[in-house]
């Protein structure tokens, strides 16, 4: 083997080593850049995403879930991607008023990018503890 072959072999081995070393890396940057927020939705379909969806007057074969409506609303209207969605139901026996401006009793928890936190707070969402 001449010097050129040795050099090319060394470059090849180094490239493989770097590729193998980097392939095992995982990043937690995304998790650190996301925030969880909560919201107590109100009765009578009076939440912003429900009003928006109602105004669309769409006809469905299968009605969308609240999660699907909420994700589409925030993506389309607010420009915010909902990364995860959880609806925590109220404990059995929880008393709520039936007026349209009263809370339904459940709590919606969403995860969004940290860059969208301020806008979500402006929209009435609260940081989870």
C-alpha cells in the first residue's frame, strides 16, 4: 500500500467512526423547548375552537373529536401546533353549574412549543404546575 491508499483508508475509517458515533445520539432539545398548558373549557360549545368549528358548517360522515377540532383550530387560526392533547375528566360527583359561562368540569392539557407559550397565555391558557 502506498501513502495515498493509507490516507484514503484512514479517511474511510474515520468517516465510519463518526457516522456510528453520531447515529447513537439522541436529542432532548425538543422536550426542553416544549411547554404544557391547561385550560378549563366552558359549557355550551362556547370555547373559541368550538365556535370556530360551528361556523364552518361542515358536514361529516364521522364527527371529529374535540382533540381534532382543537388541533385544527390552533394550527389554522392561531398558527400554533398542538404537540399533545389530554382531557382530564372531573372526579365523579364534581358539581358544576350549567350556565354557558361556567366550566364543564374537565381540564384540557396541551403541549406546545415554548415559542408559543406567551400567545397561549394571552388566549387564557395557564401553565401547568
